[in-house]
């Protein structure tokens, strides 16, 4: 018997929207506000993408990001070649997910910097650079494949998309979450439009 299709999530109650706005205003006062801001920004993006918050909250996410200012972020992984990667066959799912993890922020490690293979942003040290037009990783080729795969940062090696609602509605059934047009690689056609 086939599973019933999932219904879209309900919009968030206005009281919760107000609480989210208040939390955003309180973020600068939190002890580890950079990490809290990053997580809160991710939550806003997720809720907007799922249709549970109005798009106007994108401005709030942009303000939170701007308030963080320029800070040096460095991954503290000692040896990226020793970290364990999840058992995900990215190549067989790339046409479904559109390599959306390559639009996420990636902090580099001292090892990445020392190897001089992985580029980084000077104005946002030490983050993997983004293509200014697509906002996707600058190390992607025109088909969405990683051009530095063997030397990729530890963050990329350890990332597990299987439970990430930004990537999959259902990983096992190969049902991707909607891919925002702003990060679609060239030639990407949403699975429901094929």
C-alpha cells in the first residue's frame, strides 16, 4: 500500500511569528551570539522555504547576518583526511537535490589554508567562496560536480544531508525538498517538471 502524500506544513501562528521576531531582537545579547545567529538564520531560511513564514522574514535573516559583521571563522579539524564521511552516493542523487549543500556556508581549516588548493574569501575569512551570481560554491563545475573533491574541506566531508529538511523531504524515497531558483545549477530541472 502506497504511503499517503505529505500535506504541506501549516503556516506558523502569528503569536509564534511575533516570538521569532523578539528572539531575533534578543540575539545580540546572547553569550555565543554568532553561533546562535547562524542557527537562527538557518531556522528562518527553513521555515520560509517550507512556506511556514512569510518571505518578509528574509529581511530579518539578512539583518541578522549583517549584524554578525566580519569575523574570522576557522574549522578546528586537525586532519580532514581522517574524518569519517556519511555513506551517501552524491553522484547518483545530484540530479535530484541539485547539489544544494554546495550553497551552504563552509568554514575552512588551517589544513585547507596550508594546502593552498581550496580557495577562500578574503572579505569573509576563511570561508569557501561563492559564485557571485549563483551564490553556490565557486569550486563547482557547470554540471554541479566538485572540482576539488579529493581536497574538499572537512565540513563537506562530514556533512550528512539525509535528515536535512533543506535538502530532502524523504531521503530514502528520493524526494528532494524544493530547490530555490537562486541556487539552481545550470541545466537543473526540478524532478516534478521532468
